[in-house]
C-alpha cells in the first residue's frame, strides 16, 4: 500500500490512469500524448499561480539596507495570550531601542550592539525585525525598561489608574 492510499483510503491516480473509472482506457501513442499535454497544462497553471502569488508578495515587500553605525529599532512582541484589561497587546510597544548596527551578515541579517540587559538574546537579526530610527529632537521619550526573554517576548502587567 502506498502512503497516499494509507492516508486517503483510495489509490492515487497516476498519469497513466487519469481517465475516470467509467471511461475506456486508450493505450499507445495517444495515451502518451494525452499524458504529456496534461502535464504541460499542470505545469503552466502552477507557474501562473506562483507568479500571481509572487506579485502579491512583492507589493508589500520593501528592500531595506542599513549602513554600519546607523541606529535602528528592534521589533518585539508581547507574550501570546496575555490580556490587559480585555485587550491583547493593543497598546504594548512594538519596537524597542535604538541600537547601533555593528555589521552586515549576509544579504538580510545584521549584528546589533545590544545592551547588557539583553545579553541572553542573540545579537544577529533578520532585516524584517528592524525599523530605521529617525531622530526627532522635539519628541524625546524615556521608555520604561522592559524585561525580555530569549525569544524577544515580554509579559504585560496591568497599569493601575489613579483617580484624582
């Protein structure tokens, strides 16, 4: 029994037996020509589907490159399933830092200069985890310290609101 037959409970229709059960089976050069035509049709349709999906993916794709010494923000995410006042991570920080780019590793990875608080985290990240830092002197915010674990996640804690 083939693995396909074990999973689906029926025999796999090979290129030789693509005809329905009720149809007569043509043997000889006609069968080879028909099989070849069907294979070409399948390959063309698969190529069209791949091209269509690539065009969808390329619409949102942006090529990012950073220069050594440039400042970037690092993407983090809250621990899954943790809720703050009935909302999941809506107001939680998405990016932390500013961290300096130390070197480029390959085409899509960068080594960052991380602080000692993030010593347990590996310092090489994919380009999709970075955002370019644009300094704005009129908007200086001192971020609260966030304790991250090895997977770059953190646990949210509710904030107590004081009524005046």
